[in-house]
């Protein structure tokens, strides 16, 4: 904990997680335009990465073809790193992923990140439609990962392999493991890879997973010490009251998950308790326990607390806010806080 106390917000890199939400009354095309606009602003405000996540069969999320969107955002920005948060590897052939990200890296050198998850990013029926091989349930993720990494090895390491990835072979594309529990945390540690934890929807597992990652870490030719990034919900506004109102959109998003009524992102409401029962409200309180919601003063204090707890090297901000201008303003507030600490 002594190292923890000495960390400051100025030590943090900060990045964006964008689920490319489809708004109620809007279209996927509108959401993609908003994504490009947010990415351009994030680049200007000093955010390090802009990641998008793979989800399927969800009318409220427009990021199902994640590599396509990565290319689109990278083409409309100039310096920010763009990547996947993440690609759900069991849904895909390792060769295809290597070719896709090899192509992206060839188009946008030194700007592409490959974040990998082992969950389906959808329901089981859709997972079957994606994978075709119904036996693929993520348990062979370590083997798939090894296969994928082999495709990026230089030719000298692949001379006995008849199947190779072009583009892909020999390219240095940073690979991250993503997780919401301990499996990928430990695997990332053992392989000496950077690790990103999804605290934005699994807050209760955050500290145990980070401890497991650090305790199992073995230096590699990728990194010589643990590097953790933690994603967290941040809803910032000019006042605590306005931020709490904006956050009812995030609460409704999670309500729709537990009700199995997923749909477009809903506009904020004045009182979340008017549209949920006591059990649902308790679930929201638990699921969003680490979310940071408030005015600049509140957000700064909560970011400091979050850093003290997690010891993260980097934070990734997720902001499920309905109004695009309010979402931009939230990311600007966070950037101003972190830049003022530098």
C-alpha cells in the first residue's frame, strides 16, 4: 500500500471505451458519426486510446463489426491509438483476427491495439450462430491466443508453418487480455501481457483480479512489469444533480440487461426509482458501485479514490450518456481534471 499512497492522478494515462450506443430515436449511422466526433475530441483532449467493444444481437450497440469501426475511427483521427476492447476471440478464427489486425496495423502503423476477451459478447444462441462449432465455449482460449500470437511472429519463427497471416506476420501489434474475473487476469500475468479489467460492469471482482494479475506476473519480451488498465463508468457534469440525472441512462441500460429487454439507449429520467422495483434498485447499486458520477470536484475526488484502490497504470472511461453534447462535456471534464494534475 505504500506505493499506492504515492501515486497521483498525474501518473495515469487515460483512455476511452466506446460501446457505440444506438440512441432511442436514432440509428446506427448516427451513433457511428457520434463515435467519430468523440474520438476526434478525445484525441485533442489528450486521451491515449480509443477502444470499441464487440457485441452481437443487441439493437442498442453498433460495434458488432469491431475491426471495421477501428479502421473508420483511425482514418478520421491522426495520433490516438485505436483498438478493440475487445475482440471476443472464441467467436473468430485466429487467422482471420491476425489478418484483420495485420491489415489495420499496415494502414495505421503504431496506432492499433488488439484487446482480446474470451466471453461471447452476446447470448448463447447468437454465440452458436457466430462460432458454428458449438463445442467452442472459451475454454480453449489459451490455445487460441497462442495460435493468434504465432501468426504475428516473424518469418524466422514461422518457417515450418504452411498457414501464415498476410498482412500480420512480423508486425508488432500490442495484445491485451481483457477480463471481468480471474481467468484472464492470471493468464495475462503468466504470459507477461498487459491486462485490462472491466470494472465498469464487474466492480466486485476488480481488486481480486488485479491482485491475481500482479501476483502471477512474469516478465516477458512484451513488458517487464505489470501494466493494468481499469475501465470505469464516469458521468461528469457541471453539478452533482445534473450528473445523477444523466446517470439514469446508464441505470436504465443495466435495467434492460437484467430484464432481458435490451434496446436503444434511453434518455434520462428524473427519478430512477419510479421505473424500477426495490430488488432492481439494489442490483443497480451493486452493479454500479464503482461508477463515478458527479461534478468536477466530486469526480476528481472519486478518481483519486479509485486510483488509490486499484493502483492502475491507466484508466479507461466508459460514459453511457444519452445526449451527445453532454457526453462530450463529460469526457472534457475528466480530461481537464487529469490534465490539470500533470
